[in-house]
């Protein structure tokens, strides 16, 4: 491997890929406790602030389509330089935004820069590993990036108390500068010369059209995407639900958010261990069924009027544990036969995932209901779709 393994047994390049992947969770989660403060400070509504997250997801989903072909043509490192530079400038723009419109526009640009980390990290993993090992490596990425959803809201809550919400974006900007420096100094190019794909509109359209016509790729990608949509729906609605409806403090909100992230990490690591014995296609069916059961339980209890914060958290924790299986295994299966177009395949996979999350986030932000029903509807509906599409994926040749 390009870098030496550390005491945890993880190669250094995989830790760096985890840090690049963590850009998304950090950008999403760190400012969640500040939603009420941003609304007050910029004289905006809660829905307008929630849409800054939804617009981030849209920007990230679209931008990934560009980074895939760039990574297949110019390698994994060069696109990262430009993307991280854009991310840094946009993050600084968020910190000095005078109104909600500028914050929203800066979040869009921030997403377009941060999208490269998610695309290129998956492609680098597949540069090194076959399908089974890639599933294990992606599970390890979840461990590394899973620390971000635990720490980000906690850190964001503390920074909010000390400096206000603008300090959160200052911290993000500084962290991105350090990450750019690390990429430039220690990352080794992993794209082999024989896998370089010429960059042209015809080749880009050909690759994406071939991928879209690949039923197995699309089905596995969308099965995982529906699970991620559930998670993003929870992320968008949780500040309003936990802080405004249930009266949880910004600091306590970070603890609840971290508890769910811990369940995601635990599920991904149990999956990684089971992959030593089982194939990804063997683990997916039961994980999808269990995830759907958690989602439908939350919806049923909410509709019956018997849901409480404790019950809702229990259902979310069960969902997150199952998502730790579904995410890496569905991604590994989707990428399993895309060797010469991994960048484009990884990009389209990420676009499906983030676009689904953006749709779920927008639906939640449009809801006038302040209670748990919007979250429960997303939880029950998307997990059911994930199970149904997963069944179609397994039957594809």
C-alpha cells in the first residue's frame, strides 16, 4: 500500500479517504445545533434554514457527476485540489454571510467542492480491492467517517456557545485547509495508466448511459440510496423535532445525534467482521428487512399516537444499525462490475444517494407539522422502498 499501516491495522491511505468522505457529514452535521440561532441571526424562518441543508445535498448530488469523469481522466489527486479549494472559499463565505440568501448560495458552492471527496474516496478503494474486500474497506470508511456525525454536532454545539454560529464555519474552513495540505503531501495517485478514460462529451455520455441501462447497478445503487434518504430526512428534521418540539438543548441534541451515529458505526463494523465469512449479497436481504421493520414500527406508533422521544430514538437506533450494513454492501455490489469506469460509477452512485437525500430533506422542510410525523413518514416509506428495490437487485443477472 502507498502508506504504512497504523496501530489500528488500517493503511494510511484509507484513513485519508475516510477524512475526505467525512467532509459531507461534517458540513451537514456540525451546524445542525445552530439552526435556531441562524434563523434568529439572519432574520429567517426555520424552513429557510432547513433548505440550506437541502440545497447542499442538491449541489453535492449534481457535482459528483462531474468529478467521476475527471477522476477517470486526470487521476484521483488533481480534481481534489480544485474541489477542496472551492470548498474552502465557500466555507469562508458561509462564515461571513450577511443574509440567508448568501448563506444558501455559499452552501451550494460548498457542496460542489465537498462532493469530490465522496466520489474519489470510493474510486480509490476500488482501485485497491475486489468486491468483497472493497465492502470491508467501505465498512471501515464508515468507522472513520462515523466519528464525524458523533463529534460534529457536539463540537458545533460547543462552538455555538462560545463564538456563535459563524464560528462553526470558521472551524470548517480551517479544517479544510489542513486537509488540502495533507492531500498534497501524502496522497499517492492510484489510477493505473491503462484505466485512464479519455475526457469527451461522447465518452462521458456513453459511460453514464451504459450505467443507467445497467439494471443491476441501478437497483443496488437505489436500494442503498433509499436508506440514505431516510437518514437525510432524519438529519434535516431532527433540529426542529428535538430542539423545538421536544425541548432538548443544543448540547443535548449533539449527544442524541451522536448516539444514532454510534449505532451506524457499530452496524458497519459488525458487517465488516461478517464479511470475512459471508458475501455482501448474502448480508443485504436480512439487513433490508430489519431496516424496514424499524421504519414501519416508527410510522405505525406515530400514527397511533403512542410514540415518545424514547420510542422514536429506539427505532432510529435500530435503523442506523441496519444502515451500517446496507450502505457499504449495496455500494460494493453496485460497483462490483465497473472496473474501467469506477470514477463515473462512483459519481452516479453518489448522485443517486445524495439526490434521494435532498428530496427527502425538501419534503421534510415543507411540512408544517412540528411533531414526529414527517420524520416517521420518511422513515417508513423510504425503508420500504429500499427493501423492495433490494429484492429487484438480487434478481438481476
